[in-house]
C-alpha cells in the first residue's frame, strides 16, 4: 500500500513487517497523544475540536466508528471516510458517486491521508493508517492507535455530552485486558498473519491459533451472553469488526477457511446481537469490505472482485436465552 519515507510517499513496504520465518509483524503506531477530560495531557475533550480519518473497510477504524455511535459522539467528532480500495497514494478522500457512504475531508481538504501525517511531521517515516485522530485546534494528529482512541472515546467526553455507559469498568479491566490480548494476537491480527504470511509454516501457525481461539470463544459464548459475562464491554467491540469481515473476506482471500462465522452458532448469533445494538448497523458496510480486501495486490494480484456479499446481519438472534 506504500509508506512515507522522510515525508515523501513511496510504493515501498516496511521491511520490519516481515520476520525471517515469513511471518507478518504489525508495526506499532507512532502518534500516541491522549485526550483527557481536564486537558492535562495537552488535548482537552471538547465538542467539535476533533476529527477522525477512517475507512469503512478497516476493522481498526471500525472500532472508533462504533464508539462514536454508541457514546453519542456523532455531533461532537467529525469524520472523513476514505473510498475503498488500495490507491496509489494510500487512503484517499473524495466525492465519488460509486461510494455514497464515503465523504471527503471537509476539515483540512486533504486528498490523501498521508497529507495529515506530513502536516504533523514533515519528516515522518512509516505507515499511514486509519483511524487517525486529528486536533483541529493545534492542526496535528493526536493519535493513530485504535485501541487508545476507543479508550478516549469511552470516558474522556462523558462530561461534555457523551453517553455515560462505561465499556471498560474498573472491576472487569483485568479480564477485559486478558481477552483483548488473546483476541488481538490470534483473531484481530491473526487473520492478517494468515493472509500475509510468506511461508507455509507461518501461515499454518496463524491459522491454527485463529481457529483454536474461535473455538474457545464459541464455547465461552455458549455459557454467557457476552465475552465478560452479563454486559457488553470493550472486549466485545474489539472482536466484532473482525467477525463481520470474516465470511466476506478473511475466509476466502486470507485462506482462513476451516469454518465461516456462520458455522459457529454462538458466535454468529452474538455477532448479530451486537450488530443490532442501536447505532452500530450504520457503521457496518460489508460490500466495502469485499471491494477493499480484494483490491490488495499482494493477496489478489489479478484484482478481480467477487460480485457476491454473503452475509445477512439483520436476521433474528437467540442471545436472549442467556441472562444479561
């Protein structure tokens, strides 16, 4: 997809993303500022101050869109939605009638996301990723790490109009963190480790870890309604974006083909329940997932995009059978 090298866009990839055994290694995010309620971090939670650069196709960006919806922050944080597909200069923002759910950048007028990175650091070297959280007041990126952005959205804006539901409650943090670590390694990033592997051993290691974890989650959700017991938490919202992309992209394109999510009764019903939480359905765009993933040349060099989108998240679920 390309990277910035000393502030210049290049078609190269970062060599540190591939290990000696052909395994895919995700590079850490670089911008790690933090919004706080009192502004002691240098970034105060204020309605209208912040802007998100996202892409519907990206599961990491999807997390932030879910939190923006469920925390009632749609009026407080503006968004630019990239058009799907791997473009010559990375994530692109434009008016395009083929993609009516994608909007240009109306805050800075950036055509490409890499412009936000060089505006923040003219000599930036590294990947240009969504989500990217921008501060309109200082004219720079605050953060481009999704796990940290959702923590900000979870609590920092509670005093300025956000819904006060806490998806990271203090008594459950230990269990949430433990599950997050496993799910990130084997599921969220596990599908990429399988899809982008450059050796059979690396692929099979990722594949086996992925399905072992999905089997464990299926059993867990057979005994309780949500990942951490009786309430929806951050752990659920971090898993959900991978689940909704699985059957339309990861199963086939990333060779994660032992089972579909549709073949796991508990995971499938759980996925539909989360989809039907008010505000969440509007953040889910399965057709864009198909278009975007199948545009990745390293896994689909001929560029042919499947016509079908085999997923229906609006069907009834059975999760009420478990106590909430």
